[in-house]
């Protein structure tokens, strides 16, 4: 299931950014999915929710936008220090 592995990398990047920016509470994460990504937003959201369980990302609102770029990027992380 390649959706899991790809989303796992995204979650790891989000958690790295959360730690780097010393955020204590996360409210929203926005991802951008390029047209070259062969994953549905629903699959990414499902994996993200599973992988984020029992972390600071447990109750986060995940927004997924499509663009004509490449890959999956973390567009923004909204939270509190």
C-alpha cells in the first residue's frame, strides 16, 4: 500500500516542522498534491489520520489542495507555541 508509505513521509515532515517551530498545539495542516501524484485525497486523509493518532496531530484538521506541481508538499501548519 504505497499510500501509507508516502503519507508516512508527509507525517514525519510535519512532525519535524512542529518540533522545529516548538509548536505545542496543532489546529490545521494544509497539503498540496501535484497532478503527478497517483493518490486520492481520501486515501491520504485516511492514512494521515491513522498515522497521526496518539500524536500532536491526533485531532488536526487536514486540508488537501490539488495543484499542477509535483509531489506532495506541506503548504502550512497552523498551531500555537
